C-alpha cells in the first residue's frame, strides 16, 4: 500500500527558532500534498494544500509567512515553522494524494512539535 | 468547513458490531463519503469510501442512504484495537475538512 513518512517524528525547539518537517511519499508520486495541525483533544485542521512545483494554498487564518511550505518534487513536501513560539506546539500531519490512486488520501504518522 | 455531524462518543462490546452514524445532509451529487480513523497520536488511517452504493472491504462496510444524506460505518466484529476516533468526511476533489469525529471505545 501507499506509504507516507514524516521526519522527524518529534522535535523540541526553543522559542524563536525555526523547524523544518519533511513529508515523503515512499512508493508513489504525490501530485498534491496537504498539511494539517492538530491540538490536543481536537480534530485535524487543514492548514494548506501544496501542488508540486507551485505555491501552496493556505486556509483562512493560517499565516503563510510563518508556515513555509515547499513541494519541490512529487515525493517530498516540507513545512517550516519559522520563529516558533509555544503556541505553535502541536501535532503536525501531512497527507498525500495521487490521481493515479484510489482517490484516498494517504496520511503520514505525524510530527509532534514542542516549543519551549 | 466540515459538512458532517457525528455523535461525540460511542461504546461497543468486544465482538459485537459497531455502527457509527454520520449525517451529511448538504452533500452534493458528486461528493464522496470517506471514513478514516485515528488511534491516539498517530496519523489517520483510511477505512472505506463510497459515492452512492454500499461498500464493503476487509475492514468495514459503508451503508449510504438512498438520499445520501446520511451513512453508517459498520465494523462487523469490534476488537479492542478498534478503539479510536472515527471521522466521516465529505469531499469534492481532494481536500478533506475533518469534523469532530466519534470516539469509539470497545469494551472487553
């Protein structure tokens, strides 16, 4: 089956620093990748949609200058949280979609970010 | 925004069928109904999806009403490992907007 990986699985960083999270589709090419954020005891919130080779589309209320998304290839998308603050601490999940698949979104295992 | 309504929580006895309802009264003709589940601190796992017809796979069955305004996910023989949050999602294209989901607890 289609596998999506994320790296790192967890990260702790100091306030004011930037953190990069990678999302890779391991055995398929993802024309579109998505980034979600999930706070404790809450549902997943879609942050942005990225298509390979073009700028990401951000959901309303998501700061594009703070959450930088790059989708440079059909198997890799990165999310960089710039100048992280404690309120950015969350569970970040990516997913990948391919037009050649069964119309499912394949989700990564998530990255736990803690900003101290 | 999520277009679905689900009960907040449900319990099910181990070995019995778990029936999880979902209301999607504003669904459009070309929108699919997807079900995913999320076990604590993991990424969502695909279960099943459908458009009009009932669907069955090795994990579950999906029953969609004729007017498509609601659906039911059926786990035929629930096990303790099925304890998770179950999300019903309606989408056009490839963007998913998650609702609050149903927290299913399978009781021994």
